[in-house]
C-alpha cells in the first residue's frame, strides 16, 4: 500500500512563469520531506507549464493540474483540496518564497502536539518586485489575541498557513460565492475559527512579494462592502463587532472620497445606519 503524505501543499498559478520557479525551489528546500505539492494552473496562457514540468519530471511529489479555463482562485483552491491526500494542508503562492527551512516541520510539530488547533501561520518578510525588503510582519500569536482581533483585521498571511484538512472539509472549503472574491483567505479564517483554535508561530516563514497593484478605489470599496457582510455573519463567534463594523465603514467613507461617484451611496447608507 502506498503511504499517504503527511502534508499537501497547494500552489495556484495563473500566468506565473516569471516567479514560480523560485516558489517551487523554496518548497523543495524544506527540511521536512513528507509532502506532495499540487500546482493548480488556472488556465494560464504563458509557458508556466514548461517551467513546472522541469521540476515534476525529476520529483514525483510535484503534481500538475490545469483547469480547462480560468475559474478563479476560490475554485482552484477547492480543486486542490479535493485532490489533496495529506492530513495537513499548506499554502504558497507563485510569487512567494519560503525562507525558513524548518517552516513545514515547525508547523507539523505544532499541529501534532496541539490537537485542538486547526490553523497555524507564521510571520513574513515583505519585499517589492526587485527583491528589496520593505518590512516584516508578525501577526497575533495566541488564539485569544487572534480572536480578539479577527473581525478588525486579517490575522494570517495566506502563504504562511498550515491547517487540518478534515477541519476545512468540515466547513465546506473555500467560500466560492462572489462576495468572498479577494477575501477567500479572510473568510476561511473566520470559518475555521468556529471549529477549532488558531495560532501564529513567531518565526519569519516566508518572503512575500508586494507586486505593483492596479487595484482601483472601486474594487477596494467592493471589498470593504463584502467584508462588512462577513463581519456581520460571524459576529457571534468573535468580539469587537461594533468596533470592527465602524472601522470598516470609516474605510468605506475614505475610499468613497477617493471615488466621488460612490460617495453618495455611502453617505446614504451611513444615514440609514445612524437613523438620520
């Protein structure tokens, strides 16, 4: 009987040939070896498949799947979950790099020894596209601190996390509804926190790239609106609901000023909330 891997790593990509080689190498350089790496190609049009094949031909732990068309990050990640055979799931993006060689080992050890925890992340170094370090991030460490802040902010960086597969399948995987687009990781943390404890190791696990963004204020406004929906949905599981909601509406107003065509909408919504 073939032994199943302990960890399944899911790496989604779309036209990621520029950076993905570095991401794959960082996985293969981990001290912990009992894993499989699923690379989900979301209908790429570049030569990313050729780059991946150079690794998969030499290492049978690397498994390549391509969507017939571009399905989006949520459906691609759920495809990876369905294929994954590991007890634990780890994530990495095609433009990120694991720089702590014992990252997987530390997270496996943590989950093996803390059975009431379902998710563990790490800190990160944030760089620009030229590789220059911009800053370092450490998220809240304990379950208590994470729960106290989770409605206020995203307490995990997606490419740092490891979680239990049985827990994520229990809650239905990544949310595929349109309101969760661009918030799929944050919504997942909210869902996982309803079935177990959460933690962050205080180590720098990854090098995360901040790429030049073309995100407009309209898109950011849409995200904030949808975020409010999930804050309301999970209010009974986490504290600081009103503080979180007001903070998010403040962001909406700020970005409403940046896009005047939207400001009247937020002004009317604020009036309705305040009853004026």
